[in-house]
């Protein structure tokens, strides 16, 4: 047995070593994911984040190996209650976390207005608000006061954040003048970028990554986005802008959001992106199913067909080397996302403060203009969703911490929501092994040369 990844030390310390009783019967933990690899089988524990390799010749029936797997919680007694154990470890691990009170991660809505009109936009029907120069200055001062000297990370959001790019300049300059270290990412359709803005993005905004959704090849994309601008092909313009961003050293990640209407077209898009961006440093693309979140799959023949089509698109992206090979994370999640992370807030265009980037004009908990926040609203954002029946046996449970108020996951867990994520985890396990194997081979090569 080899340890490929040691996992989360705090969680492992909190869980301790499980006592071993040779006379007892054991089974694999519900939180252990098994993935085949050319050397044998990989075992990933989603609570501890530990990843092991068992070679073909190694059987868990071997007494010494069995004992080791029990100690590390990969094997548990038949009657063991995996979910309850995970809940206990989560509660105790939380007590070990120290919050210094700094707020360092910001989602800034420069505007809720947008130059595109996507039919699936979750902000449809919201008021169109834009941040003023004065609010931008006040927001930056607020960040300086609350980051307590730590590096500030901003995600520019909207609407379309570039539709009000002047306030990005203002916030960046104020942070710079205030001596803050900061960097940013942006969720954008990239249409409005031009050489001047790209220069600013690189030098003033410290933009590290642009996250861009491209829903199809030229005709499908132009129809879906329905930009207010009428001149030329929006698709061609956006793809050229992605190239310019890469040339300026700004990473770009393209999301291919799939539903039944564009599924076939995304295969062609993956090919186009591969030919154009394959081998370009900083470029990545990934395909996710929109239906996994809204839970409507009627237009696909079956859930399995939806998963298979998505996999085919991702495999094509991989073949061109433009799907990032993510590796496994540290196991147990203590919170869900920015909405229940004390280091994180959203700043809305009028200076109100919120917790979740899916609410650009509602659900505020406070404001940069008064320090007292609404305790009831804050508490509501901390409330987790109760576990469902399906969670009892689900390998994702330690990493699936969902909030009651979250509108990006289905009200009830569905097959696609779960299977898409288990598929992603399998890929990560394999990628982690691959990276480990390459490192081992390099080291062995180095030693051989010595
Ligand atoms: S993916 Fe679904 S079943 Fe699995 S832990 Fe999350 S909510 Fe529960
Ligand atoms: S939509 Fe859900 S996951 Fe996303 S920030 Fe809001 S609460 Fe968190």
C-alpha cells in the first residue's frame, strides 16, 4: 500500500486512529471511493482526503493491511454510522478554526446591467443598478479597513462587470494608494474587452483570471447571447479577446454550459476551441450540465445520456489538453461557499453587503455605510440543508455541505447533481495518481542518473 496523498492533518488528528479489533467484521466506509488505475486500485477517503494505492497483489483480507485500513477509517464496522461520524468530526474540527475577523474575499457587483440577454440568466427580472464613482471609492476604503492588512481578493461580477469598468479602475486605484496587496478574477462575457482595457486589467486591476461562458459555436452563441450590440459577430470578437487576454498573461477559463438544446453543438465547439487554443498557456475549458442544478432533464432522452454527452465533450477538451486536470482536495468541507465563509462578502452596486453572488439586488445583510449588520439575516445564511435519505450512503457527504438558502443546487438532490460530481471526483482521483506517478518516475530517473 502506498500513500499518494496524506489528506487533511487537522481532520485526521480530530478523527484519531480507529481502534482495530481482529475478531470484528468490517466493510468499506461509505466515504471511500474506489477508482481503478493501471497499477491496481485507488482508495480515496472523502472525509480525511487521504488517497491510497493498493497494488493488484494487495488484498484488504491481508491482516496487516486490514488493520492499517481500519486505523485510517477506510474500513469500518458493519453497523458503523458513517454520516453521524462525519457530522461529529465536522463539529469538532470547526472548534479548531481560528477566525481573525479579517474580510479578505470580495465579490463586487460593478453593475447588475448587462450587454447580453441570455435566456437562462438567473438575474432576469432584477433591477438594473450601477455603482457610482463615489460608492466605488467608499467600497475600496471599506475593504482596506476590513482586510486588516491581509491580501485582498476580488471577483468582479455583475451583470456584466465591464459594462461599468470605470469603477474597477476607481477601486483598484484606491487600494493601490492605500498600500494594499490585491488581485482579482472576473466573471465576464469578455465582449467589451479591448486593448486599452486589457492593459488596465493586467497592470491596474491585477486580473489573474477571466471566467467566460461560451454556449455554442458561432451561430448558436450569437443567438443565445443576443447582445445589444449589432455590429459583426459577437462570437468572433469574444474569441479574439480571449486570445488577447492570454497574450497579456491573464488566464481564461471557458465554461461550456450544457443543456439538451446545445449538447450536440458543444462537441463541435470543443473541437474549435481545441484547435484554436490547444497548447496556449493559461487556457482551460470545462463542460457542466445546467440541468444538474435546475433538475429538469426532459429534453435529454435520459439522465445517462446527459452524463454521457457531457463526458464526450470533456474528453474532447482533454484530448486537446485544454481541460484542466484538477486533483483531489483536502477532504471534509467545513462550510459551503462564500455565503457562510466569515472572510467573504459581496458588495452590491449601491454599497449594500450580501453573502451570495447569486443575489445581486436582494438578500443584503448590511451595508458599507453602517457597521451594524442584521443578525437574523446573517444567521439565515449559516443554516445548512438537512441531510436527505440519499446522503446516508453517498460518498460525497463529507464534501457536500449545502445551505438552505442556496439557489444553485436543487431543492432535492437528484441523480444528475450527484453523478456529475461523483464523476468529477473520480477524474480528480485519477489525475492525482497520474501526477504522483510522473513525479515518482522523474525522481527515479534523477536517482538513476546520479
Ligand atoms: S450529492 Fe446529494 S446525496 Fe450526496 S451528499 Fe450531496 S445532497 Fe446528499
Ligand atoms: S449560489 Fe449557493 S453555492 Fe453559490 S454562493 Fe450562493 S449559496 Fe453559495
